[in-house]
C-alpha cells in the first residue's frame, strides 16, 4: 500500500514536555508517536509540534531527533515574529 501524503502535525505520544525528559525518554515518545501514525493510518509525518511549545519544552537534542526523522518543521508556541533567518524548528506564533 502506498503511503499517503496528508498535512498532519505529530506530537509526542503522551504529550509530555520533551525538554524535561531524558534524551532516551524523549526519543521514545517521538518514535512511538511516529510508529502509531504509520501503523494506524499509514502516514509518515513531515511536521511536528512540541508539546506545550515553550522554550523549556524542547532543545537542540530534540530538534536533532526530529530532523533525523525527516521532520521538515516544528513550530513553537512562543509568541513573536519570525524572519528569514529563523530555523523551521524555532518558529514563533502570533497569538490572536
């Protein structure tokens, strides 16, 4: 069966703050969510969302895991504006 291309944003398995977990625990949370999307709806994720999305909730190790898993972008929930120099893994939001 061919893999579907749908815009779905993944999240950690238990919606825990990945930045507060050990590297091993955060990797397990991320990988398990990927496996479930693939198993349940045959979907490979391209976009991700840090649970809670504040600076404490992610770090360079987590973005490295996501990049190695072929994630293309991961916005934060930090309020602010972006410019062309921003990483697609540190995107800010304008809250309305």
